[in-house]
């Protein structure tokens, strides 16, 4: 009887006992090559710079410092660059790093040139914040600075990422699947296709916009459809990490390769209509409403299906046992994977619930996307820990070999997830009472106790999430500092997800 698409991977016939030393020596993937390390360094570095920019915005409001800068738009430009680094560069540079792991890296000049182009793009975006008088545009999805330096930098970054992702989609890359389970590799491939589709959508939209539009309308509508497709890329990448984590915890994959390809095809297929929605012009309601409907109905069914099947899988599959007689207390990496998976899934479900409650333009909108993007972020954080373990190889006295740092990683993920959830719920509470979005400081009009409580809850959650985010950077940077000071480890056997 042929296998149906959504069957899980065959159950193992036996459970292998492994010693504590074997657990410590196992790699999550067969090695992290220079190509992947470069993209991961850019992704983590973007978070560090984004944090510094947010600090600059706060410091710039101090009376004795604000007078030194006579450009009133400077700090808003810093805010735009902060958002783009923390969401755009972090997400898609990290996706490129995962794609490098999937494909086994690349020694081709195209891959190296794509990375250099992406780095030049990030430098251009940072320089855009310093362009005196340049207008920041707080458009949805991708806020911009209306200046050629920033726009050129943003374009260069995306072109670099797209060139690299296209290279990893080449047939020769399929051989590597790296040590990732096949279903997770299929998810990364789908995410790469979605990024390319978003670029096609942006081009179709830009060509269908009439001349003479005001600045905000031009950027808002140009990014509307492409931004929706980028959320599909985020969802596919998050699902790929979920499948990786499920395999790490359970000891075997959730889906067969065929089942995973079918699943991600169902996720991507409806969104290939997005460029076509611009046929009557990007100002036509078909474009705006169509993109909204695709976002509303085109993502959550697949995500919730994977979540439900994943929970069932984790409850019914026995993971590889550990030989406690050898002194093992369990697999610390599996505990990190479980903590990250739980936090990411909880934030994602919360984002879906809050999104279903949106009726108007209130703070329920940022509540929804902070929860949803928080789910992607915590999934990537967890993947970063597994990448660090792979780079260490499990043999040196670092995170991969010592249980203590892994306990810190587990706690960091739980605290970040809790803080982000409280942050989103505070926003949601304010939105229930009609609090308007995109209003700051004196622009806000807090008219009720509910709005005040919502903002207070949001502030507490934001502080907790910020603390956990800084903790993540400390833990990961401590591991990454040795990446470029020692020769990368040679190839090693991939961890088997089938005992």
C-alpha cells in the first residue's frame, strides 16, 4: 500500500541506549561551515546593532544630549533602522544561514558575492540613518527611510539574500540535506521560495503603482503584498525549525520527505496568486483585500495542523533512551529544543487568537504581530543554540558539553516567551479599550483605566522580553567568538533521527 502524504516517518524497531559521553559528543548537524557561519554572524550582529540603536533612541531623549543633534528626524530614522535590523535582516540572514546548513554550504563565487552584497546593504541601511533631513516612513511590514542611500542598502541586502537562496535551491544542493531531518529541509526550501515570490510580488506591485503618489502611500502599497508573502516565508522557516526540534526531542522525524513536500506545497500554493492580484493596479481593492484574505486564511491551517500532529508525535514516540548508569542525566539539547518549541508554539497560537479579534486599527494589530513574530524569533533563538552546539562539535568545554549553560539557554527561552506573551497581551488589552496604534509619547491619548492598565502590562512584558533578548545575545556571542579564531571542524557523522 503506497504511503499517504501525511504519514509520519516509520517508527523505529528498537531503542538504542547511549552513554552520557555519546550524548555529549553527538552533533545536531554534521558541522557548520564558513558559509553558514558568515550568515549566522550577520544575523546575530544585526540584533546587537539593533539593540544599540534602540538604546540611542532612548539616550537621545535625555535633555542634556538631545540638544547636540539638531535634526528632529534623526531618532525616528534610528527607529526605522532598528526595526529593519531586528526583523528583516535578522530573519532573512538567519534563514540564509539555515539554508547554508541544509545545502552543506557553497564554495561558489555567487555565494560569497551574495553575502558581501548583503553586508554592503546593511552598511547602507545604517548610513541612511545619518542622512540629514531624510524622511522616515513608518509603513507596514518594512518601514523605510526615503533616501537613496537607505533604499539602495535595503535593496542590496534583499538581492544578496535572494541570490544566495536561489543558489541553495539548485538541484546540486539537494544532496546535502545536511544533518537536518528531511521534513525540516523541505521547510527551508519552501521558505526560500516564498522570499523569491515576495520579491516577484514587490516588482509586480511597483510597476502597477501610478506616478504622483505621496510618499507614504507609495511605500505602504509597494510593501503590502510582498510583506504578506514574507510572512509566509517566516511561517515556513518557523515550521522547518519546529520539525527540526521535534526530531531532536522525539528521536525521529514527524513527516516523511514526501509528506513534508506536500504540506509546504499546500502552504505556498495559494500565495502564488499574489503577484496576479496587481493586474488591475495596486490601488485596486482586489490587491489590498486579496492580500489580507490570503494572510487571514492561507497560513494558520497548515501551522495548526503541524502543531497538532507534532504534539501527538511527541506524546506517542519514545525518544532514544540514555544510559543513566553511565552518569547521564538526560539530553540537555533535547530540553532546550522542547523549551523553544513550547514557547514558539504558544506565541504563535496567541498571535492567531489576537489576529482573529482585530476589528479596527487599534493596538490589537501590533499585539497580533508581536506575538506571531515572537514565535518566529524564539524558534530561531532555539535553532541558534543548536547551531552553536554543532559548531562546537560537543567535544570542547562549551555549551554542547556542559549541562549548566544549556540550563541557562532553557530558562532564557522560557523567559523570553513569557515576556513577549505579556507584552502582546498588554497591547491587546489596550486595543480592546480602543487604544490607537502608531502613537507615541504626547501623541497618545489614554482615555480609560483599561488603556492605562494595558500599557502598563505591555511595559512590564517588554522589559522582561528585552532582558531575555540580551541574555540570548550574551549566551550566543560567547559561543560565536571562537568561530573565527579556530579552524572549522571537519565533517562528522550526522545525528541519526532513527534509532
